[in-house]
């Protein structure tokens, strides 16, 4: 539990999408190191000392954002806290609105701020912001950043000496900080441009104008999965895939034919490009897709079972073409509008900048994949010395403890006792779900635990026909279809092309689900969250930030998703 210093307001807005699971000690240690590296260049420019600030913390084992810190940063950047504060962070709007009133008057608890540092840094910040956004290569990642990440992705850490393994993690953190110093102005300008497009064109038109970008890694991952399924059909190996029970069995069977070898080559190419993604992908404790080929194979099989994958792929491409055509129609309607060139510039800046942000995040996820490989190699070596006893123990120590263990600074008995205690605590946290906003301290035994066993067993009744729920419209269009409620990306669910995915949130780990969905509804998220951006890329209607929707809607219920008005209606 995090003890508050004054009225600290904790929120899982955004954090709930990035960290859907309770955090192990190693997850928190790695996240702290890299989130601070990511935020430092931006926060330093606004006079906030990242090393003395608590931008996030643990609430019942889950990573939550310190909204006092976020509000302090927003105040410095915009000179006010506006009413759309809740929409910006994409959380529980009612709770965040209540928190906003506290934040307006409360001190910035947990934030180390210097007015002098802010004043002195303003000229440099302004110059850096302008110069970076005027650069012709502003939407490109630095070559040394890409080369270093790819070098470590290829590395065999079994050949590294003990003293060099954890040094790689430090190198990656420093690399991220240097790279972010150049990239944050581009991302910020994209977010500002996106807001201005919404203000000038209205939400419905803006969501169309901001759709269908090119070259977004996480969007491409979904399309490539669907293409793998379509290729299996075309090669004639789909029946074999459906018959086999594991990837090992499937691989052995496919090797006996030329068509099978072609499919395996395509599968390997997909893993090389997208295998760093995962369910809960910024959590180093979560296995990567490349480690669990059975999961990716099960996704491909789900596409094949749902109907012709080739048809689903054509439907996906048709939806994208419709959005491109609709965007063209909107632009033609603005031919005599004197602000059209400005609006086009803003839309282009937003689309290219947000694509850059998503691809930058994909590189960060590659870093997490590299760190996971390093941690597993450390665990292998420590297990060989009988210092760590069980698989996964490395995730129940932190980075400083691991460094000490690698240099024999702690005895086996000491660390074993600590790991066992932490595992018990971790198991207890799995049964707890704090509310989306926590003001002050959270009592896991109190009534605010919204997912204790006694509460969890009491599923809410399905909503009646005619009931409408309000959220945030993030991807244009209207669709009516059967709901497919998926509460965890680990669930063995199939979403076909006529179903609407209803989920608590989405990150790239959810891509296999909604690439084939007719629409998307989530409990968390805002206009700039991952699910919103990808829904626009796929051209499917989407409404996010619909409170408790996974409990109110049942699989099979007929619902209408209005991505223009931001409503979900039970039919």
C-alpha cells in the first residue's frame, strides 16, 4: 500500500491499460526505472524533479498514476485544469471529476517542483519544441536508437559475463532518456494537433480525418495475423492446423510438405517482426508472443474456425477503404473553407505523430523483451547455483537485489524467505481490485475492494433492452451486432466478423481479438489511448470509457455501438 502525503489521488487511468495485472517486485522496479527515463526529459522542462517525485505508485499491488503529479504537470503546461481533464486521462469520468475539485485546491502531493527551474528552462524548452517540430525527420526514430535496440534483440545473453548483464538494462534506460529528449516535442505536438482537429471539425468528422494512418506496427500485427490465417487457407494447410493440438505437433506435421514449410516460414517471419508483443506487454514478467507460439497458433485457428479468413481480411480492407473515402468526401466539402490548409496540416501532424508514438512504444516494448531475456538468463545462472529455487523467482526480487545476488551479496536462505513472503502477498493482491480512482489510502479489506471473492461471485444482471450507456466516441460509424464480452486477453475466446468486442481495455496484446471485430467498446480509455487509435486504423466504430460495461453487457446480447455519439445501446 502507498501511504499518501496529504491528499494524493491515485488513478489507474492509462496505467490500467499498460499494467492490467498485479505487479511483481521486478515489474515495479523495471517500470520505475524506465518510466522515469521516459518522463524525465519532459518533466525537467517544466521544473519537476523526476528523482524526487512519485509519478506513480502501488495500490494493493497494482500500478496507479499519481494524479497530483499529472495535474501539476498539466497546470504548468496549460496554466489550468480544464473540465475535460477526465476525458484526457480516459478513466472513470465521475470519479476523476470529483478528484479534479480536490486537485484544484490541494498541494501537489508527491511532487518536487521548482519555479526557478521552470523559468530558467522555458527558453530552452520553447526552442527545442520549435526546432524539433521543424525538423524534416521529426517523425523518424534516431538510427542509433533503432540499431542499439535491434542489436540487443539479436544478442545471445548466455555469452555475456555476469557483470555485463544488468549493465545492459542501465544502457537501455539511458538510451531511452536520450531518445525521449528529442521525441517528446513531436508527441506533444501530435496530441495538441489532435485536440485542435476535434475542436475545429467536431468529434465525428475528426475521428474520420484522423483514421487510416500508414506504418503503425501494432495495427499491422493484427493484419499480419489475419494474413497468416488466409495464407493457411490458400496453401491448403488450414485443416491440418485445426486438427493439431500444439505448435510442436503442428510444426512437425507441416514440415512434411512444401506448402507446410511455406506457412512455417511466414509464421517465423511474423514472430521475428511482432514476437516482442505480449499480453500486458510492458510488464517484464509477462511472456512474449515469441515464447508462446501455441498462443499465436490458437489465434490463427480461431480465425479459421470463425469463417473464411480471406473474407475477413477483405472485410477489414473494405472498412479501411470506406473510411479513406469518407475522409476524402469531408476534405472536398471544405474546398472553400479558408482554414482547410491549417486543418489538413493539423490532421497530418496528428496522424503521423501518433503513429510515431505507437511505433516508439513498440520499440520500448522491445526493450522490455530484451530485459525479460536478461532476467531469465540471470535466473538460469542463479538457479544453477541453487540461489533461486523455482521458475519465475527472479520476478520476486528487485533490480538492486538481483545485482546483489549476481555478486553473491545475499545468501540463498535470506532471499528464499523474502521471495516466499512476496509470492503470498502477490497471490492476495490477485483477489483484490481497487476502484479506478483512490483518494488517499486504500484498505484492501474495506468495501472499496470491488473484486474480492464475495463481490466477484455476484455478477450483475444483464441490462434491459433500450438502456443506453454513455462513453467517449473515438472511432466513427454505427454498428449493431452481438456482444462478445472478453474480460482478459488470456481468455480462449473467438470474435467473429459480426460480433462487437466488449473489453475492460485494450493494448497491443488484444490486437488478435479486435482485428476481426465489427466494433469495440471498453471500460477504460480516451481518444488517444491505444485501442482508440487502432480502432480508427481498422475503421471499426468504437466507444471507450463506458463504466462497468463488461458487467452490464453479456455475450450474445444485441447491442448498438454509435461511434459518432459515444453511446452503447442494448437492443
